[in-house]
C-alpha cells in the first residue's frame, strides 16, 4: 500500500492553486492553508516539496512571485496566480470532476461486486 504523501503528489499543484485563488500568499501561509485541506488530513505538507512545486509553477508561468519587504523580519516571497495559472486551475477543476465521477462509478461497481460475493 502506498503512503498518503506518495499517492497525492500529483495533486499538490491544484491544491496550491486553490490556496492562491483568492489572494497572493507567502509560502509559509500556503503550507498552512494546505494543511487545512482534507487531503492532508490536518497535517501540513512538507514545506520543501511545496516550495519545489511553487518554483516549477513559476517556471511554467502559472504563478509569479514578488519580494515582500514590509514588516519586521527577513523579506519573503509572495506568490500569486497569473492569468495562465487561473486558466490551469479551471482545467484542473474539470479534470478532477471527471476523476471524481469515474471513482464514484468504480466504488459503486466494487460495492455491487462485494455484495454479490456474500
């Protein structure tokens, strides 16, 4: 059986996009918001992995970052979705809805098969 983190690696990107959909955020806040999502079961994901995803998304033009020099402490990166990122988010939504429907059908098929076996 695969560990939860390994099976969810591919959907970290849309989770990050969902966190950024309403407003630009610092990396630390993105990690915190991801930790509140059901897929992470109340545990914050590995920050290194999230920053790796953000860097890849920035390279692909899906997010942009700026330095936030306000406040005390060191400067921090603030991430925001680009127009291409918003379009990608919409595509992820359609894709995940299709997956959700397919998984629902598979669950129903498995339940039916399980009942027949008893």
